[in-house]
């Protein structure tokens, strides 16, 4: 199992070499998370609510790795994809985090221009990932539920995936580099239907 990478002085999880290598290629996105307060506007009310999204992000990535290491060996098949998801998941948080996400969804109810922007983002992610999220028999109702404002806490994931879509070729190179540097066989691209 990975070492527990806790820095007792700064009270946060340290990045390992893999994380530094992969996220180092997207330094702006990593640094941005340090400026985002995890609790959004709550930090205006509570002076101690200052934890950054970056601190949260480091914890998520570390827990994802421990989950993989602790499980049956079959889990390692998902190592690169789960690890990448942990590294990019928080890229999509708007300023003030969930409050802005909810604000955007509320604005989309009264302003068609905003609704069109959000619908376009969700559609582009669905196309890019060849997802079934907008089909009526899709159990999760992921796309309609987020667009109708039922799950404001999920909007950041769509925004993150949309960013990943734009960064995909650089991100793919970064994953291959990080995996090879860690001594593992580089992942191979799956054939994609539409991209
Ligand atoms: Zn879905």
C-alpha cells in the first residue's frame, strides 16, 4: 500500500511523484484549486471555514489510491483511469464552488442564453465520452437531472469533463508519461466511436 502521505506541519496530504508529474503539466489548474475555498461563500460567515479545494482534492486523490491498493488485484486494471479522474475531477469547480453552480442552474431557469450554454456543455461531454446520460432509459438520469437543477452538486463534474475534453490530447500524453515513469505499461487508447 502507498505510504500515508501526510504532512504534519502543513496538515495536508503531500503529492507523490506521479501526482507531481501529471498535475505539473497543468500547473495553472492545480494552483487555481488552492485559491478556491472549499466551502464557498460559507467562508464569509465562518472565519475558520478556509479549507481550500486543493486540500480536499489532495485527500480525494490519496483515498482513491488507497482504495485501489487495498482491493483485489483486479482493481489495478482501473488504476490509470481512476487515478486520472481523481486528478481532474475538481477542475470544474466555478468560483465559490457549489454556490456558483447552483446560481448558474437557477439563472438557466430564467435566462435562455444561460440554459443553452449549460445544455451545450452537457451535450458536448456526452458526445465526447459516448455516454448514454441523455437517453430516457438511462437509470441515472444524469444529464436531465443536472440541467433541471435537481442535482446542483453534480454540475462541477460536467464542467470538469468539459475541460478534460478540451485538454484531452495533452492529458493523454501526461497519463502515458506518468504511467511509464511509474514503471507500468502505458495505457492504450480505446477506439472511439465519434472522436
Ligand atoms: Zn449518466
